[in-house]
C-alpha cells in the first residue's frame, strides 16, 4: 500500500469462480467448485454439453481431449462412459480421479451453498437442451440464485420465455462488443445480464446497459487488474479463474 492506491468498499461486485475456482483446481470439476465455495465466491460458473444418452454434463470443450485422459466428442459417449475418464490429472496428480459431473449433481450438491452461473455451450448443436435445462430447474422453487448464460442469444430468449422467473445472461463475443442501441434494446428485453470479456468493454457500454435495467458481468482468465477495471467500469461482477480477491471486502485499487 503506497498511498497512491485507495481502499474502496463495493459490496455489490459479485465474485464468480470461472469453471469453478479453476486457477486452483481442475476446471469444471467438483474440486474446483468446492474451492470456489471455500474462497467465498458468490457464484460458480460452469459449462454444459449433452452426452450421447442425453445427460447434461459439465465440461468446457465439446471434446474430452484437453481436460481428461480420453479423446473424442462428449456427444459420442454415454454418461457412464464419460465417468471413466480422469478429469483431474491434466491439472495435477493431486486431483487424479476427479470425475465429470452432471448439471443435476451440481444443483444437488451446491444449490444450497452458492449461486450458480450455468453456461450452455453451443446449444444449437444439442436440439432440445433448453427443454432439458428448464425441466431440471422446474424442480427448484426458488431460482433467484441461478443464472443461465450463453453466447447464443436465441437460446437464452427461449429459456426466458419458458421460465420467466429464471435470470438469463447473454455473453458477447469480443468481435461484437460494440452493440448498437437497437441490439441493446433487444437483448435487455429478456436478459438480466449482458456479459463481456474485460478487454472489450468500456464505461459507456456499461452505462447503456444499466440504463436499460440489466447488469453487466466481465470475465477474464488471468487479468490481475480485473477488480480495478471492474470498479472503474462500474460492472456488477467478475468471472475469474482466481476468485480469491476479497471483492466484498475493501479492495486496493
Ligand atoms: O463466463 C464467461 C466465460 O466463461 C465465457 O468464456 O470460453 O470460458 O466459456 P469461456
Ligand atoms: Ca464458460
């Protein structure tokens, strides 16, 4: 602390553990989600695909290659087959044996403890995924701690129309970060959040979204200045691999 920085208390900045606290544990696994809870994240972010037998499974890529010892598309394996893959060793031996989880398990194990920000990856590749997600969430009376998000705004519009109580978020691709007023009107008519990569955001866009009564989350994998930028832009939360920043405590900016 050098006198140049100042302490700011911002209780409104949500801390969201990206793919779980994936800076510390294998992404999108139980270990990463538990670490996110330990680090007092407000939400756990995760990514969803569909297995060959129609189960909603948690993984970022559409292939198992990068984060497990298997290879090929998730959609070519049944859940039982996916369970045989080791989803922890790619990170480190300490996590050997971590198993791929389902969205159902995530809800059963974490819904009571922490918010969940659930991303549908390429929903157009999985016809009927919206109905599956909605059917699962209908079992939960209080949906206020769950957000569904996707880069596919049509899919989010569909989810919102099926379950209006559920908040949905639209992720904006970097190349499309300059949204026109018309596009903003359209997206904020159903999306509670419009989410950007922190590198492609400016204060005017945040203000334009807030004016339309929606909120903004920013994500970054490794940007150490994420909190400071989030404060500067006035966004509502950060999605980070390292959710250890005490964003609900005074932070140095
Ligand atoms: O939550 C935003 C972020 O997860 C989107 O990018 O590739 O990490 O799913 P990606
Ligand atoms: Ca994601």
